[in-house]
């Protein structure tokens, strides 16, 4: 017997065993998703070819208009929530309710990082296995995977008996402010839901999913010193100056905080001198100073990424304590702004990952393990962490080079990820006997 024949036999056995692990309805959903792939890929191409950079409000709304009839055809009530109150396009929301089982919140986003002036604007087919385009993986591919899973549930008559809320935000890549308004649709959905499923692409590996994501909050360090001729620096009445104090604080941040597990803190911008201006809106500023003058002002901006609210609170206290240990004749303040909360790896999330991994194994796709939080950024699903019993992210399109002009997705992931999501939602519906009142 040749090696080729042996491999074919083993593959056939694997396919048979996977099929045997699926119910009749689950096998039908798999078949529906496979049959719909040409239409799904065509729809994804249309979506990717619409520029929807976060600040291109018309483009974001155009993507929403493209997807709206898709949800309506499945029986969802669909509406667009205007984002003018937080200076963004807004969010697409769809809901189907009245059935039994848990309430599921499905999360995606309409926007990309590629604004109209980007050279990266079009969907292209790299080869039989790969496609390329702005947002093809992050996350227009994830939106299409969500739709294909819902279409499969609809095809077997299950969707109408489920409780599902879809929130596709228009500002995931560059959140509007205040966050209390920008993320209200997500938070309200989380308060309604039992389970949150995020269709972001995680770390791009189909064998992983996110049970946790580190939060991201901004901070601003403002330092003042006593201006004087440089020949007088360090004298009691002059002291160290603003730039030395800023350097002292950053050095202590580095030395005293980097031992925190799964924490990162990064100073992304620093300005110092006799005169300093800072424009937060454009992430820019100006400085003026002379080598023979002790610096009067310094500003440093950065971010903190923590795995839990407890860790974030503890780190903020440490940072403020460091800031208060001023060098002579200097003062410093630390302002920590609003940002994305952490998605902590709570027990319910781990249980949901286990269910998802079992679905993947039953499909013959192998087990799924948790993404290392260091390999994933913040995402909209984090705003659900405080309210839902279970949350899982990374159910979207496998790919690579996200946020760059080389963003690429794996063609086969459109079907394989949709199958996983459809069966996971079906099993959650069938197995859970209770939901939130």
C-alpha cells in the first residue's frame, strides 16, 4: 500500500469520525455553509472594497447599508445608531428575540484603520488559499463569518427560536469620546446578554481563541521645573529641572513595574523644554528650549495594558507614588484617562472555550486553546466583561499582517470558522436551560 493511499484512508476516517460526532442539524449547517461559499466570498469582496476608515463616516455607513438587508432577510430587527454625539459614524445593531435559551451578544465592527488617503483600498486574490485587502481579516471577514453562521442556523429553522443581539460598532479602531456614549450600545447589549461572542481575528491562528484581553488606558505625565541658566542647575534654589524629573519617573516606572506579569506600560511621546504645547487630538506638540536653559516643562504620554481591573488599579497606585517622589524644585502629576477595560480570564470564559474546542474537534478541526494575552490587543468584547457570564473572542477570520498594507486572510477560514460559530451557538441554545431574567 502506497503512502498516498494510506493518507487518503486516514483522511477519510477522520472525516467520517467528525461527521459521526455531529447531529443531523449540525451536519446540515455544515453543508449550508459550504454551499454558500461563493456568495459569501462575493459579499466579503464588496464589503472590503468599500473604504470604511473610522473617520470616513460615509464609508462606515455604506458598509452598514450593505449588511442591513442580510440581517433583515434572516428575521432580525435592524437599526443604525447615529454616532454624532461621540463624533463617529455610529453602530449597526440587529436583534432577534422571543425564543428560549441564553441571550447571545455577537460583536463585530464596520470600520478599518485604512482611511481614504491610504494606498491600500482593494480586495485582491493572492492565490487559491489567500486573499488580501483592507480589513479582510480585521474585521470584515469576521462580520461575514458571523453572517454565514446565522444563515446556517436560519436554514435549519433554529434562528427564530433564539435570542441574539448583534452589535457592529463603527469606531473600534479609533473610539469616539466619551466612551460612555461610544460604547453604550455594547454595554447595554452586555447587560441584556448572558454570553458574548467576538468575531475579531484574535492572533490570527485558528487553533486559538481569546478568553482574556488586556485593557488599554492612556496616561499623561506633566512635569514642571524652575527655569534658570544651565550653569545653576542642581543648586538648591534651581533644582533638577523638568526633563531630569521626567527621566527619573520613567526610569522608576521601568525598574519597579516591569516585573508585573502580563503588564505593559509604554511612553509613546515625550516633549520638554522652556515652552511646550500638546495637542491631544492630533497626537502632536511643539517645544522650544535652549541647551543653556534649565527646562521648565515636560510632558510624556503613554498607555498601560493590564489583564484585570485589580491589576490596573494596583499599577496606577504604584505609578502615582513614584510620580510624587519629586526631585528638588520640581512638581509632577499623572493623569490616567479612560480606555478599554480588561477582559479578565474568568471561569465562565474558560468553560466557553472548552465548549468551542469540543465543537472544533467534532468538526475535525482539532482543539482550540487560549491566546496568550500578550499576543492580542484590546477589543470591543472587553466592554462586556463586567456583565456577561461567559465571553469568547477571536472567532473571526484567520490571517496575518493586520493594520498594514499587507493584510491577508486565509480563504478556507471563512467556512471553517463559520461552522464552528454556528454549531457553538446551536449547542449553547440547546444545552442552556436558563438565561438572565
